[in-house]
């Protein structure tokens, strides 16, 4: 996919899940279940997949696991095989670490056929703003980049308007994922992109706590109106068929002069469901396990285990998942999964 095609695809607005890591009962990587979840996402109609990101567990980079490269390669090959070029699809690799590490990961991602890198700045907590921008620019020279505003609660840092304004001037930025879980900081990013005149940078929500409102809001800055066109979300990693359908509904509603009030209720429900999946009540301690547990209940995953044995569902989290599933059946895609699971697990 050429950069111009990549930009057009992202600007059209896609549902992009963050790929979770499939493990067996011994905490070993399970390729059959990894293949199943990839096929699930693709058949659900997503416009891309992000691999090696927070939901995939940063521990995959640790030498004793050494799963980053194998997982990038595996996912890329499976995407190519399953879709066989039938439609546009963006492969996004998570990139992290200092400049040497991030550039090295970008090289590997490019070799594996990835189109863009989602660039985490979590490892650069003490860098100056100019150092951060120089880091981003260096990585962008290897691979087109997607900016990432990660909330501090799970390892990010506060990134002011001044940073995003300079970041938006980097030529090879194709999108920004905003996930600070904060209204003020989300607006900082949008304003920076608009004031930089970068109509070619796609805006994506990563605010799993406010998905529908982010996507429905016409963000007006001066005489310019921009929409957050799609989502690159951990929440899109569960009940994915419905997430794709809801995004398409939102894109249609955005064309209307008045937004139906029912969407405010839907937004609240989605937030409530996300609170259970992400374990917001316990500071996101069970966030990755919550994603795994939903997939396990559907039969896509064999377990809800993480590489870190200390990461597990929080007390009461399973019951919260029971509650939201009963409260919001319109968010679920269990019938779709049941009808296709056998061929995904082949």
C-alpha cells in the first residue's frame, strides 16, 4: 500500500482493533487461537489491525519471550493469506523504546509488510519536547507513523499542545490515535492538527471511555471542521462485528444536521461495557485479561491468561462482564462468532 493509498484508507474511517496475544494453559503462545482471532477480526469487517501494541502485551519484547518478531510475521502472513488482496487493509505495528529500538522495530515491521507504525512514547518520560519530536521524525523516516497519546494511567505521559503542533509538521505522519481518556488533551491534538493545516492526517479515537461521542462530534476550530473518523481501540478487540457496524452507522449519522439523542445513550452504554472489560474500577489492572475473557467465553481464545502471571481478572470483574452482557445485548456479536468459529480455528 503506497502512502497516498494509506492516507485515503485511514481518512475514510476504519474500525481497527488492537490485537491481543493468544496463550494456552501453560502461558505459551497459541498460534491456532492467534489465527482464529485474526480471522474473526477480518471477517467482522475491520479496516486494519494493530499488532505489538499495549493489548498485545509489551512483554512480547522481553528476550525470554521473544515473540515480537514472530508475532509480526505471523499476523502479516495470515492477513495476506485470508484476505488475498480482496480489499484495502492496513497493517499497523506497535513501535516503542528509545530511538534505536523504535527505528529497529520499524525496520522489522517494514520487512514484515506493515504499512505504518503506532509510535509509543512511554519509554521517553524525561525527554524534552524537542527530543520527542526528533525521535518521532527519525522513526518516520523508516516507516509512516501514527502518533499515540497514551493515557498516563497505563504508562503514557502528558503531551501538551506544543508537542502535537510540532509533531503535526512531520511529513510522514499519517494519523494520530488519541487515547488520553481526557477531553482537554484530546482537544489539544485536534487543534494542533487543524492549526498545522494537516488535512491529510487522519484523527482516530483511542478513548475507549467515550467512543461514540468522539466519533460523532464535529470538532470546530476557527472556520475548520474536523471529525475523528475512526477508532483504533482495545475495545474494538471484543464484540468486533458490532463495533464495525456501529462505526458505519455513526458515519451515516454524521451526515445529518441533528444527531439522534439515542446515540448519547449508546455512548453511555458502550462506556459502561468498556469499564467492565478494561477493569476501570481497579485502575485498569485487569484490562488485558478482560479482553481475553470475552474472547475465551466466545471460544476464540483458550484462556484469559497473560504472559505476566500476576495479571489476572480483578475480583468482581467477571461478574461485571456478566452484568454488561445482560444489560446491552445489542453490543454483542456472539451469534456471528458461533456461526464462524469452526472455520476460524482450522
